[in-house]
């Protein structure tokens, strides 16, 4: 496969050839001012063109460059051993500017080119730099619609799918800062990469800084164009003034080519992050245990309702019980409300003791970094808030609260003390951190903090979650921190400091599966909680949770509903039968701890949607249909010539034997889902 890069100003035609997952190399042309990016074979063009690999914006004017000299050198750094190609350029219009573009290839990451640029003021006057763009690519369409499938890691109030197709006309900004909607700014952050793939190949761009950065990664497919345009764009919160001779640098970015869908590309990206110190976590065994949550009773729960449900929770075999929202006086003032806890802390300790008496671990819901206007906390610490340029607090719309600064010393001390109280004093075994605002914060102009560097809060937010994790585990080493940034695409920089990810208020079973797919790629040893089963399709889609190895959870009520809750979550005999079947399978198969097997199926282009997990020497296939049933499926990944037994492990029926060949077909009707265990038959 060829990747054609026609870069303006460099007289460049570059190509990357298949296999896409193989080595990429930068090859300088004889003229010294252009280069090719190439591999070994040939195939269909993927990248149609690129615009100078990027530009810089000066006082609203976009500046492009021509290359005047080049060089190369061996490098050995955090990415390993490699070669760096350096291209020095001069601006072709506007103020006199210079650019040093670096393209580096490394032995450890053969399908990736790491890209950075430094821009200098070569004029006689100061200039104002508004921002820059890098890795600007035009990606060639090839197949009928959808032209591409994509992973796009933005977070907005739309709570849209992370994996989505791209047809004739499409645009998404993929802004990694806060995305305002109406009067609130509480959705933001995410994964700062974009993956586009066709049936034959794909390309990914992103940045690999050790901390979050406020960038956009727009994807733009205009009607009539035979390409989609992608890039990495930085717009400075406040323009950067450069005196003559001064420079400003881009972030460290990258371009990767890959085959198949986005799974291996995201795994490669996680490997790059690891080299800069962003290391994905490994969950403790407790994080994989099933969970019941009291949210079925919502905020007006009673202690009697929750404690009265515990015998059924224990009988079914759940291992965790969660006290959700409603125990507190207010967000920010986390003392217990006397309405539900008339005896204060004694009542809370009693409830936790009851959880433990029934053999359950206890988890407490909490929404940190939020404080309601008028709370005692804000009266005591008025300088703890994030302020906008207008001097006003930033609003968290869902909680009707204000953002606290994650770097404010009062906030850090008091919220760390709360964690200690929850775990040490009350006796909880873990925390459920909840709220769309957890993922990201706005630039902070509070004069009591760091107005000279308003993006500091944004960059250092992950350190707040590190503080929470370390505080909890100092009391209980196996304390589990569940992180639920409601509807957001998880900030990849917060993931190192959690013990359990969650599908986070999914709007469909597809979201449960696709979010799990992404998180398994990024953090393969992190437990993934499928959220309450009541949030899946038809409120009972256990095959989705089981088939992808998600931890099972529920918020059922028993023996009756809370009269103040409009929706019924009552555990009926029919629901209980489905739940018992799923829980038994979950405990027997332990697929949540299995190995996701990538590369056998394309999650976007293949139908039915298929996931594969390897566990205890067997392969577990999960097939899902949506628009139409299918009557046969291909079992990929089996060893040719061997015979295998196929069992529908959800419905407990044997589907016979198959002998693996180049194309192993299982004749079976699927209208919704099918979960099969494939085990080798020995003579």
C-alpha cells in the first residue's frame, strides 16, 4: 500500500508502501530539500496529500514554509534508537519566520514517524503567534460509503460514539479542551488521536506529550472530495509574543500507518505514551468482581431500603455494593444529610458494617472537584475556584456546581482528607468517582493561582487523581478507584490513576462494546465495568457485557421500588433468571481477565460485529447483529486441520464440531447476538 504525501513548499512526493504494519522510513531526496516516506511493496494510495506537514499562525495569518537545507543524525532517547531527519525552512509569505521540522523513525516503533517543529522569529520586530498545525494530511477515499471508519477521542455533551463511520460529508472538531454547550463547560478532554481506516489500511495522528494539552484534531470530509482532511491544531489560550530571534515549539506529535481496524494502532499509541511516562494501570483482582449499586433507589433512598436489599445481593453472588448520590448535604460539603442519616456518621458506619456482614465490599459514590455555590467549603476557601477570563467561576451544569482547582493546595488537602475519611473512618473499600467534569478543566485565570500560566490546571489534573489513588491505597492497598466521567471519552492521562474503567452512562449496547474495545486496546490490564445492565439495550443485554469481558453490574431494587423513583428497577423473577445465568457464566469463564484477540475482525467494516477473547486455552467469539440477521459466520484464528467443539455458552447448547481450514464457516442463525466457546478436540 502506498501513502502518497505531496507536501507544498517541499516539492515532495512521498510514499509509504505495504505491508502497512511494517517498517516506515524517511528517505531524503537528492536535492536535500524533500523526502519520501516509504516501505517495501505497493498498493492503493491512502494519503492523497499533505499541506507542508503544517503551518504557523501569526496575527491571524497562516504562514507556510519552503525547505532550504536538511541533515540527519542518529538519536537515542526515550523512544529508543533511531534516526532523526531535520528540515530547515523559511516562510514563503508574511513576517519572516523560520521552521525546523524534525521527522524521527525508531527501531522500536517501525510503523510510526514522530514529528515536531520549532518556529522562530527572523524578522526585526516582535510577532504574535496564535497557534500552529502539524501532521496535516489528506486521506484518500477508496471504498463505497462509508469511506472510513474512525476512532475520534473528543468529549462533548452529545455523548456521541467513539467509533463512527465517515460518509460523503462529515466534520468533527475533536477539541481536547472544555467544549462549551449553552451555559456550562463541563465536558472535555479525551484521547488526543484520530484514527481513520479503510478496509485495506489506516492512518493515525496525535500528540504524545507526557501531560494533557489543549489541541484540536479536526476530521473534515467535504461532499464531492475524494479525501478526508485531518490535522493537529494548537490555538494558544493567549497569543505567544516572540521577540526577534525567539522561538516557540510544537508538541511532540506522530503519524502511524496500520492495517486492520484501530485496535493495534491504539495499542501502539499506548506504547508511545509509556515511553514518555504515561503508563497504563494494572487492576487488582477486586476490580473484576461483580457489583450492585443502590442507585435504583436514587437520591431519596433510605437506609432500610438499601440494607433490606442486601440479602438478595448476597444470594445472587455479587461482591460489591455501592452507596450512590444523595448521602451528602451538598456537593462540596460532604457531611451527611440528617434527612437520611439522622445519627450522622454512626449511621454511615452501620451501613458499611452491614455491607461487610453480608460479605460485600463497600463502594462510595463521590464527585470531587465540585462545590455548590454557598457551601461552607467555598466560604472557608473562596480562592479554591477556577475562574475564567471574566473572573467568574466555571459552572458544572449537571450538579449546578462550580469547578474547584485541582492544583489549589486547600482543595488538594481537604479532598485528600475526605478520601481518608471515606476509607479509614467509614470503612469503604473503594470509591466511585462520578461526573462528566472529571475528565478535564478549563484554563484558570484565578489571580490566587497561576494567571501567568492558565493551562496549568489542565495539564496537572491527572496529578489530582494520583493523589486520590495514593491516599486511598495508603489506607487499604487494594482499594479500587472507579472512574466514571459520564459520557466523556476517557482522558488517557487520567487512566494511570484508576483501578476500574466503566462504560460511563452508555446510550446503547454498541457504546458498551465499542468503549470496551478502545479501553482494552489502550489499557489491556485495566478492569472494564459494563455499568448497570439497566443501561444496555432492553435493559437486559447480558451477552454484550459477557461477550466483551466486561464486569457485570446492576442497580436492581428489591423487594420493592422506591416510591419517589419514576422508573421501576424491581428485580422480577424473569429478570432474576437472566441475571443468575449471566452471573454464573461470568464467574465460570472469567472473560474479564482474558486476552482480547485483535486483528481477526474489523469492528467497523465486518458484519456481524465480532469480538474474540482468549482464556484458558479456548477462544470465545461474540457476534452481534443489528440491521439484519445472518445465517453463518466465519471462525477466524483457528489452526488449520484441527477439529474444534463449538458451544453456545449463553444458551447452553452444543453447536457441533468444525474442522479449521482457510475459511472456517459455522452455519448458525444470529439475530441479535451469539456467544460461542471454541475448544480444541483432542483424539
